[in-house]
C-alpha cells in the first residue's frame, strides 16, 4: 500500500484551501498539509468565507514553539479562526480562551476530576459499558459503526462524570453536535457560514443550540435541574470559589460539546482504520499493542484539528515575521503527520513508540482536560472489539464532517463477523 493509498481524501490535489470547510467533506486534506509543511510551513492563509487572513502553522516543531509561549501567542482573543468583537469574546469565553494565570484558576478547580488516578477508577465501568455497546451493535451484523458504537460510549461516560441524568443525554449530545458541528448541515439547520448568524453572536459557536444549552446549564446552576452530587458539575457549583453563572454556562457547553465529540471521532477513526487495514485486528488480538494502540489512533484522528492564537507582539516563527495582532492557527492535525517526527506518518502503526503526537495540545498550558479519559475509552473499545470480532468490513463509503475545526467520520456502514 502506497502513501497515496493511506491518505483518506482522494479529492485532495495538494492545493486545497485548508481554511475552507468544504475541503474536509471527503476527509482531512492531508496532501495539502504535506505540501505546506514542505514548501511554506508557516503559511499566510486567506479564508473563503470573508474572515480575516491568518498564519497557518503546520510543522510540529513550530506548533510546539508557539504553544509553549502563551505570553506571545495568546488564547485570550479566541481559539477558533472566527473573528470576534471584545463583547462577543467576553460573553462566550471558556477557560480555554484565557492565558495563565487566569487559565489555572478554573483548571485547578476541575482538574482533579479528570486526572489520571481519578479516571483510572472508571475503567471497570468503561469496560462494562463498552462491552454492552459492542455486543448490542454486533448482534445486528450490519450497522452504522459511528451511531452504534463510536457515539455511545463517550455520551454515557460524559453523563456519569458530569453527574447528568441518562434521560437527558441524547438531547444534550444532539445540541452539542449542533454547536460544535455548526458548519455541517447534517448537524444543524443553522449552518454558520451559509446564513446570517448575527442574532446568535453572543452564543457559543454563534449557534442557536448554544441558547438551549445555556438554559439547561442555568437550571443546573440554580438547582432546578438535579445532578449527581458526586459529579463534576456539582463540585464546580459547590466549590468555595466556584464559577460565576456566565462562566459556568460556557464551561458546561464546552464539556458537552468537546467532551463528547472528540472521543467519538477518535473511536470512529479506529473503526474506519479497521475496515481499511485487515492486519490491525490481528495486532490488537495479540495483546502486544494494548499500551500503544490508543495513542496511534488518536494521532491519526486528531479530531480537534486546530486552535488559534493571537500574537501579542511582533515576533518570528518558522522564519516568518508575525505582526502584533495577527491570528496564528496551530494545525495539530498537520503536526501529527509531520514527516520530520513520524516515520511513515500516514500508516497506522499500533506499536508506534515513542509517539510524540500533539492531539491533546501538549506542550502548553491548554493541554486537553479529557486526555486520560479519551485514551482509556479508546483503549478499552479497541480491546473489546478485538475480543468480539473475527472481521469487520465497510459496506458503504464513510461520510466526513464538514468542518475545518472538528473533523472525523460521522457515518460508516459496516458488516462484522463475530468469533
């Protein structure tokens, strides 16, 4: 299998506009990112939707340099390519969109619930849930792997960790999809780059789903929507120096959307790769890649493809002069397939070790809060699939999200053969 065969997007001629949402509807344009890494690794990019131009940082070394300098490359004007007024930013910001020391205040409040020791206590629960989910799916023989498997476990675990009732999870995930998938007509009727979204400019992602989630969060905060007192949400509200209502609403939207979608698309990538590479199932069944496979899947998925920073001063990155106020977009999805870091970067090597991927924003203060949970969920799902399946094949083409921000397989019809 050649490198070209390993790159998912067959419509990518190497010259797609990486800012254009339509460049992702057949998968990530990895050929275009590879060309930029080789020819113009800090690239001045002009979006097609009228947004202000920005610098695209595509090599891992430059991504790590910028990510490690929050005093120069600030998150405090937003983390998406979208331009915002100061009022919009203040209304919608989460702790992700702050710099140290402010960033550490909220992080310290919630970090204990997502630490590696805390998450390890959920392994038995995750294993039981994953087993039940996979058993229910494979009993049908043929099914949509994303809906039946990839979507289910993150949703259930999110509810348990946050302390939300099971009866609300489907609705919350639907709203989270509409929020974070605001450029994809399969997830929302309000496609943000296709219509006037000014009425929702103070809502997360300029989405009407943000208003619905705000209302739900306000009920949680006020106590009219009961949550488990052992969950994260109760802890944040009950803390002596807990979050104010506005901050809580934005924090809630972040957890519901990002906490579910990113792990879903990592599991979806695992299922997609299993249908394309027959040898992977046997490698999983050997038990020899239990400690490395999840990181390799997450590297290849890189579901959160970028975060934006804003230069606080004139500086130089990757040989380019960057002016104060310029937008600088760190393309983690490109850094995770950097040929200078990863041998044969498009090929899944489940035993890849070391695996210095940046899928969780490593190397800076904003590394992903849910890193340990995502790794454990992917690891367990892979083990459960290996235990149940004798084979899996795609019976239809995958469908990919239309987004330059969160990208992954959103539908994958498969047929399975059980042991």
